């Protein structure tokens, strides 16, 4: 059984609230879980102590049992000082999408035509 430490969404529409849970990876996001390990309230300010609350001992227990964490939980653990900070690399983040690339190519082609017409 593959255990994941992940977020389970609660709260109403446009008012998210998350539980940090240990769950079987085959279960749905908001479905059955093994244990509740903490809470995350993204509506609170980033400097608020109540924004993220975790049971650190139980999280370390599940990590010792081989549980995998999601990217967001990794960031919470890095902020809490439980895990060392890892270097992330997303080379496609700054690249424009396909449509924007096409528009820029068309604009460059028109500019080149205008330059040749002037000369």
C-alpha cells in the first residue's frame, strides 16, 4: 500500500480549507484517509501562525514508514525546518504559450516585410 501525505480539500465554494492527511494513494483526494496530520488555511495571511498547523511527530512517523509527500507538503516541511530545502527547476515557466509564440513570429515577419519594403 502506497501512503501519501497530501492535502484533502474542505470548505465551501471559493472558501478553501485543507486537512493534511496520510492516505492511500489510490483513494480520492477528498476521500478516505488513514490519519489527519494537520490543517492548512490559505485564506489567512502568510505570516499567521494558524495558516499551517502540523503534528510534526506523526508526520515524521509516516515518513519513517515510507510515505511520500506532495510538492505543497514538501514546502510546508521545508518552512518548518523538518526537511532541507531542495532546488527546484522549471525551465518552461517563463516561456510564452503556443499562441503567444505564433503572434510574436507573425509580428516579426511583418516587421521584416516592412523593412524590406522601405529599403
